[in-house]
C-alpha cells in the first residue's frame, strides 16, 4: 500500500501559523466526512482560537475550501511524482492510474473535494487552486511517456482521467464489483492504461504519416 502524503499533526497551532493550521485541520475533517464536514466555527474551537480569528485569513467557508483543495492537489501531486519517478517494472501511467484508484477509494472525502465538488470548477485560471490542479494534470501527461505531437497527449490524458474518475466513483458507490466480467477494479484500470497507451501510439504514428 502506497504511503500517504505527510501531514502536520493536528492541534499544533502556534502564533503566526493559523492559516496553515486551519487548512491542515480542515483536510483532516474532509478526509473523515467529505467537504460537507467543514465548519469554520468547529475548526476554531478545535484549534483553540476565537471564533473571529479564522476570518482574518479566510473570508468565508468557500475561501477556506478553495485553499484546502489547493493543498490537497499539492499533496496528491507530490505523492504521484514520488511514485512515477521511482524505478519500477510498471509503466509510469500504470502507477499513476493505480495510485489514483487507491487514493480515490481510501481517501474518498478528499478525492470528492478535489474532483467532485464545485470548488474546483469555480477556480479562476491562474489562481492558486487552478495552478495546483494543472500541476497534477501535467504529471499525468508526463506519465504517458510519449512525445509531444500537437495536443494528442493532452487529449489522451483527459480520456484516461475521465475513465479513472468513473471507476473510482462507481466503485465507491458499490456499483462496480467486476463480477459480471470476472475482473477486479485494478485489472480494469490496467486495461484502461494499456488501451490508452496503444491508442495514443497509433494516433502519434498516424499523425506522422499525414504530415509526410
């Protein structure tokens, strides 16, 4: 089982670090109960600060959720980069995909905040959250281990991301057991990986022929 991203201990707030303490405490609450679990007043109580104190750093709950989502993406990217850069017989894409499945099922509250909430959809281009999410997407493009030909890699990355998301969400709801096809979720993800790599290879080859 892959290691979880390092997280700071809760209730370690000290003067001058309240913003980060709120983000880390909120991440913990999201992991336990999803985005719906976030309450600024409850976080203030947990950290032992006054009720108005968090509002010096976050205007409202949505602003806090945006910062928490950006931090979740940064931790996710760090975990992914460590995984795909480690020597392995598995392809980088396979490692990325299998780790995404594992993360989505074991830490579904955080996964839903990142990929199934309005927070990400509402992030302006160039914002902290948008930049953190783009870094994750760029890692997926890198994991394809293919040359840049137009936007073929980016299209393939979007396709496999949509497929992985479908597997995670269906499996989390108990709607993807694999019994009908006698296939495990991990095997299904590996099929998606191999089909993606093959399709991208064919598209790149076809692009080279048409440009000659």
